[in-house]
C-alpha cells in the first residue's frame, strides 16, 4: 500500500536513530551487573510501543527480568496476532575481537555493527515501527499484541509461568516472530521450524586441590585430560553421536523431503570462505543444509580448567569444566535428551575422577505447517514486497518458547525473520543490514493485512 511506503520513507532516518538508541543499552541478561540496564531497556521498549500507538502497555516483573506487554484492539471479531521478541542480548566476550564497541553502534557498508542488532533488537523493533506505520495511516487490519521478554538468551525460565498466569491476556490466533534469518534479500525464505535445545554444564574433579605436575603427574589423573577423552568419545569416526538411544525419537525425513530441502541455494565454496575454514565437518551421509536444519547435533560450547593466566604454572588441576549443548529435531524431547546426556556422561566417567553435571536450560523443537493460513499469509507478505515466493527452510537455531506458545496458548507460530546467517549472532561484530531492517518494516504490515483477509 502506497500510504505505508510513503510514511516509512518519510520516517526512515528516525526509525534508524531509534534502533541505534536501543542498541546502546547493554541489556545482557546473563550478567547480574547489567540488571539495571535490563530495566532501562524494558522501559525504553514500553516508551516506543506507546509512541507507536499501542494501548495498555505494561511492564510485568518476573523472578528474573521484566516482560513488556502491549496491545492494540480494533475489533473483537477480528483475529489477533501476538508478536514475540526479546530485548536481552548475549554477552560480548571476547571484547578484543570486536572492531568497535559492542554497545556503540557503528554503521559501515550499510550494516549496523552492535550487539543485539540482529538478535533480536533490530528484528523485534521492525514490528514496533510496522505498528506505527499502520496506526499513523489508520490502517490496522486486526488486533495486535506484543510480548517482548528479557530472558530469551538465558533460557526464558520465567516465561512459562508468565504465559500460564496471563493466558487470557495473551490469547491470540497466531504468534509472529522475527528472530530468524532468510537466505538473502535476493532469495527470500521463511523458516518452517527451529531446532530444540538441551544445554548442560559438567565439572570433573580429581584431587582435592591443585597439585605440582612434576611431583604428581603420571600418578594422579588429570581432570582436563579425562574430560577431553570423555568429550572426544561422544562422536565416532563418521561424526555420528555415540550416546545410546540418542537418535531413537528423531523424525527422519523422506528422500523426497530431503531433496526439496536441498533445493535452497547453497554454494559450499562461498560458505567455507565466509567462515574462514578449509573444509566442512559433520555427520556423514548428510548435506550441510541437512546437518544445520533437520539433524540433531552435540557441541562443546566451552571448556576450561587449570592455569590460564600469563606465563607458565606447572599445575595438575583439581577440576575441569565444560558446557555442552545439543540441538534437537522433531520427535526429541529436551527433558528426555538432557537426562540421556547426563546419564551417559555418568556412565563413562572413570573411577579416578568424579562428575557433577546439571542442566542450564532447554526447549523442544518446533515445526510450522506450510499449508496453514498463517504460513500462507507470511508467504503472500514476502511476495508483496520481494516480488518472489519465499523458499521454505528449516532453521538451525532454537527458540525454546515456541512449543510453550502452542501448549499454553494453543496457537501456531510463524517465523518471519529478516536477518542473515552471516550476521555473526552470538559472536563478536554482530551486524544487521539496514536494508533488511527497512525491508522488514515494509513487509510486516502485509502479513497483518493478508492474515486478516485469509482468516475471515
């Protein structure tokens, strides 16, 4: 609609400036020292929702970080879309690898470099600007609710009780999320699902104190060595996960489904060049697109122990630690898989050390039917602004709360992300293309328009 485009063109610089302001707030949910920043960020989100035209905007405290809720009602007989996003961001370490300050947004080559630019401030803020576009042009076609939380990056532990407590307030026909990626602006795509997550931490203890490696080395087990051996045993020579029963519940795609998935554009040489690797690695018998979308994985996210300061210290450490995550696919339950992983580690722990393992957070995988009204509305929206039909793909990341939305609110989730896989999510120099940001603001109103029409 031309009135939308005119409004967005007139206000595009302000839309960008407001996002940069939001990116300057260091809303790191994992760090207690950033608690005040989390509150400040929630307050800023509330302010921007109110300015965009949302009604009844409220900040709800939780046992962790606050949730921001807002809504606009146009007609109780029309469908309701619940927009989900998160204002918290990942930690920024290692700082020395950033080319600019993580919370000092820099625009270079048409990209915004800052923590949270793509995950998820830049993406959820598109929805606020899309709301403003519709409100200011008197063209809101349905009811819209917003739930913007502050704990996605630490597992959304307090969101489930919040959803259960406010079930009536959050009632909707569909959940709309922009926290995923598309192939490119030239080749738009829609995620039809995301993988689940099981995340644990382990501690291996040997002697009751650090020892002199010369005096005791060779006589006492080194916890770092033992932990490394245990972790190495979790994959075989074909990079297949060796935990018994790990694959039992995996819903295996048919050859026809696999062929369709692999029709998405993919250049292996460009992929390797972008990542700075000579060769790819993964489960034998599957393509890269399958490995990163429809197959489960087990990854080591961090490992530490012993002396890590400057210079040398010949120590045989008392403890070694690791953080391990599994990405799960349809059929796998994150509670079951976490229990399976911990019990296997307990079983392979040798008597010369002791193991302590505990779960951090997790969530189940989720798939959206592509023949649904909800998906068709997103498809039509992409077609309206890209002049191309989006390719359905499976996302490799996890958004654990999607299964909660379906179980508690009884509604499907649509993933309509405008980021790119190359946006350095969770890494130094996170970035978000300004063109993608504007394209999202342009496209989102069409989703609401088409969903209202199709849902009649």
